[in-house]
C-alpha cells in the first residue's frame, strides 16, 4: 500500500515489486543478510502471490493497512521477546537441577536453549517465504490446508490458555502469600485473571513491548532478592542454620521424574508460539528478528544458568518450586511482591497472542479483515469480546488444575512439544521437500526429523508422566483439596 510506505519497511529479501534494480545498496543488504541457513531455503525466499492455502498472498498482511500496527523495531522486538520468554519458566529451574542433578540439568538448559533458537529461526525462514501470514496457524494452513489449520488453531488456544492459567495460579499464590490468605484462593485467581484481562485490552504488541522492560526487570530483581537472602541467611526457608547443603552432580530420578523435569525446561523456552504474531507487527522482521532472537537466547540461557545454579547451590535438596518459595519468609514476600509485574506480563503477552488469533478468525469469518486496524465500535467490541471469552476460559482452567508444576508439565507435553520444536521441523520439510536429500540439506534433514521425533516422544511419554504426577498429587492426602478450592496455596 503506497500510502503506508513511510510506516512499513519491507524486508529486502521478500519485496516483490517496485524495487529499483539498480539500487546497489539494496543488493548489498541482501548479500549481507544471507546466512548458511538461508541457503537451503533459497527456492522459497520469494513471497507467494495470489492465494496460498486460503491465506491471502502478497508481500503484506492484514495489519499492513493500519499506521498504528506494524510499528515494532529492533528494540521493541527485543523487549516483547524478553517479556514472552523470561517469566514463569525461570521459577522452576532450580528444582529441575535437584531432580536431574547439576550437570544433566545444565546440559538440558543449554541444549534446549540452542534448539529453541534454531526452531525460532526456521519460523522466520517460513515467514520470509509467506509474509502475508499473521500467526502460526496461518502457516499451518499453507502446509496442510483447512484440517491442519483447525488442529493448530485449537492447539494454540489451549497451549496459551494453559500458560495464562499457570500465571493465574502463580498470582493466587503470590496474593495468598502477601496477605496471609486473607480471602478465598479462587477469588485471588479471579483478581489475577481480571488484571491480565485489563492488560490485554490494548490491541497492538507495541504496548506489550513498552510494558516489557519493567516486567522483565521485576523478575530479575525478585530472583536476586532470593539469591541474596539465601546467602545472608545461610539456609532456605524451613531449614535451620548450618544445615547440610547437598548438591547432587548427577541425579538419580525415576523415568517419570526425569521426563517431567525436562518438560519444565522446555516450558522455559515456550515462547515460539507467539513469534510469528510478533513478526506480523514488525517494521522489518527479516532484518530485525534474527538479531532480537539471538540476543534473547543468549540473555535467557545465561540468566537461567545463573538463577538455577545459584539458588540450587544455596538451597540444596531443600529447594522449592516456584523458586521464590526457597527464600526465608520476609524476603520471599518481598520477592513475590516485586515479581507481580512479571507474572502479570506472562498473562499479558501470551493472552494477547491468543486474543489476536481469535480476533483475526472472527474478522475473516465475517469478511471484515479490512476493518482490522480501525478504531471503530465494531472492531473494538470484537476485540474486547474476544479478550473476555479467553480470560473467562483461562480462569476456569486455572481453578480446575490449581497446581503450578502440573500445569507446566501438561502444557509442555501437549503443546510446547509441537509449537516450540516439532512444527519447525514440519515447516522445514515443507520448504525443502523436493531437495530434502540434496547433499547440502542432509544435516538439516536429520536435525528436523529429530525435532519431529522429539515432539512425538514428548506427546506420548511426556503426557503420561505429567498425568501420573497430577494423579499422584490428587490422591495424596493433604496435598490438594480439590478444584475451585478456597484452600490456602501460599508458600507459608
């Protein structure tokens, strides 16, 4: 749209028309942006014209017509990615080292961080070929038509709903801890859901990015409060001074415990489900997303290692999940209070992803996609209605399964397996099917086949391990009083 060229920077490697063939600087930029991963996708680097899998083709998406939508640059993207990834998952990592042992736990954190970087980059490669998509479900439509679109759409909603449910559970834990269980836990969960609903009312990821910095800083500060308090006190909550800190180098978990621990590491890297939605609102995703992604993964892996190792070393086998509960009473309350923005931001960023998907589906169903960026009563009513329906369902889920660890494990086994790992392998094979066994593609063909196998393994064995753990909690007296309970779930 020529009237929006001043606000939408088109990626150099996906522009299909209007380019000056004599523009040497543009050609140089294309050459500089080439990477070894792009070589294997050269045949699909041009956007598809017309209609592709019933997703409109061309080099723009339905948000391109609104001057207030495709506005995120490199800095905004870095912030929204950090808000997306650095949140609830970090609170489980010290307990994972307790289960797996120090060395296997670190291998899992670093290894899965590298794998999630690659799978996110594969999403960008697919986006470069089909820049008209606005979410991962659109990509599924291109690959497998309407049936795969329905499967991915339902999966995306449930995956994000479980993540938002875990945020609501964590908020209820924080409110109970800070108020000494001053009211019913279900009421606290409802308060958390309403707060997240309010944060999801702005319609662009630009708002999420602007809220990202204080939210990310809050979880980092909360973690350091726990670390410092453990160092000063010399022991975690519930233990006496001078207790023996046992740090296990290589753990001896049961098969189910080991699988559940690995699923929680996967959850810490579960942000891929929203990455395509962010690309759709970026000025130049082809140029800026790889930089933002690399910075995110390096930052995340280093922060995860520091948090997990330090808290585990200071708490030993007495470490708790969420990790904030390992601190002595007063520092734990302070940490939970400071972490509230980060917990809310998890609900905000993932909730926004799901609501944006519902919004787009509704626009397409009513054939009003041209109104996507309007500030009209109709478009705002559709957005607010989508947000309300989503958060009511997320609250019901959080109250039905009010156990933080179980929600994380079930979410990882059911949906993170595909949205973070397996689906990128499927997309790679779709782009490279004709040349999948070419000499240059064999290594990546093997890697992506392993990603699909990993997703299938996590689906089967991971779900079994997660459900068994949940049933064990339900059948253990005193561990849980039931769904929609008013029982105190505070850390002390």
